[in-house]
C-alpha cells in the first residue's frame, strides 16, 4: 500500500504541475474526481476481499487513491483559499479528519451489529466519495481573486 501511495503521489504531482503550466487548465478538480471515484470503487470492492490476491489488490487500489488525495487537497487548498490562512484551513481539515478516523470504526461496528455483515455499511461508506464525485462535476472554478 505504501508503494502504491508513493507512485500515486508522484503521478498526481506530475499531472498537477502539467496543469499549472497550461494557463487556465484546472486539472486538480479532475484528479480529485478520479480520486473520489477510485475511493468509492475500492470500498465497494472491500467486502469481496477473502483471498490474499484480493487483499493485495485492495491495498494497491486504496494506496493509489489515498496517495493522490493528500497531494490534491494540499494543492486545492492553496489554489482555492490562498496562502494567507492556509495553516488554519489545513488544521481545521485535519481536525475533522481525526474525528472521522475516530468515528469510522464505531460506525462500521454499528453497521456490522445492525446488518450482521460489513458489506451493507461499506456500500453506504462507498456512496460518500461517489456522491462527492458527482457533485464535483457540477462545480465550477471560482473566479480569480485580485492581488492585494
């Protein structure tokens, strides 16, 4: 999984740099779209992981999606919100992420208790990044801010 994260981080960085070199090309939105789609698909795949081969495939898929996600978020925060309050914005996002890290196992455990299996709750979890991908298609690039 770690190797897949490194590969995805380098690949996403190259794609984002290419997009920045092209004037007016906002590729971060589309890279994040791919990240959300792959995250949703990986969570849909997770209930079928019963062999070592599938576990390795899951690790690679999850590593690819998460490796690109961290880089894209860092790029989008600076692009969309500027650098003035970037630390506060990233700190708030990290706090929400830690909250999700704590609540995730609890929610999955409740889902297992309620459904008797992880599969239904993982389908619900997979719907979140897939829904975000659909919403991203509708989002437009915000207008450029004037320099101070």
